[in-house]
C-alpha cells in the first residue's frame, strides 16, 4: 500500500495512505489532535504520578513522545506499552518533524531511541519513562487489570471496522485497572454502543480541531 508523508494543518507531519484516504493522525493537526485526545482527555485525568499506559497503534511514536515530554514537565513516572502490528520504516521516522514542531531538540535522541529500541523488551528511556513495544495484532492483547489509561489510536472504522467491535473493547476493558480510562478520537454511535455493551461508562467530549466530538470510556468500579 502506498504511503506518503504529508503536512497537517498545524504544521506537523503524519503518514497518509492514499488508497484508504486515511492518516496516522488528523490532517487538521497531528500534534493538536494528540494533545487533545490523549494528553488532555487521557493522561491528565489520572490522579496519580505513577501511570501505566497502553497505546493501541504505536505508529509514528508521536503519542509516546508527547507523553514522555509530559512526564518530564510534570515529574511523572510512566510505564508505556505500545502495540503495533506494522511498524513504520526508518525512512518515515526520519521524515517526521515532531522534534522541531514541539521545540524538543534537546530530546531528539529520546524520539530516535523510542524507534531504535528492540521490540518485545522493556527499555528505560529516562529515569521516569519505561517503554515496551509489542509487535502484535490488537485482537491478541491479553493483558488483565494492568493499565490506568488506554490510548486507542487504531485506524478508523471506515477502513478497519473489525478493530472497533465488542470483542476488541472487551479486551480493552479487561486490560484496564478498575477506574481506568480509554480515550479515542472516534465518535461513531456504533463504537459507543460497542463500548457500552462490554461494561464501559462512556461520555462524549468535544473533539480536537476538525472533529466535533470524541469518546472517553471508563472501567466502572465494581461494588464492594
């Protein structure tokens, strides 16, 4: 499948798949979307400084990198697991402009390290940030009560509807700790219904630029 690097509306890059008319990040602003959907609506909702995160769709590494930057700014301890079935290429990584757009030149080595580290191993990226990349299909996730937050950043349901179904969200529900949250850019009614069907509490939130709404789901605390 053809792939190309494009510039999104906020000046940051993403990977575009012309055959699907699909991007790894919003064409209305890759960095803006990442901060709105995953930091503001996900990471910032966790009331602890020791946070475990599962990312469904590691992709370009943008979400992991901005989470690392937040861990530096807020003195957080992050254990980050990124799942990706089809890793991006070295050439693609080198053509992404996140370092300059985020004004994070001093952490350029960190972004590169995130992509260079071996898969299936836990790596200490910094004193407060651990990264494990798993080359894995999303339907093969089997974690149990392990994560405070899930960044659900799969390709859209228009092209991959099988990733937005009850069986997938059941796995996500099981992977979260009680009280944990899943945040995603998606807002389709079918996605919301699939989340509700497996036990999530679901709320609609204002979306990032170019999108009216998004969804956030919470694993309901069991009654004692």
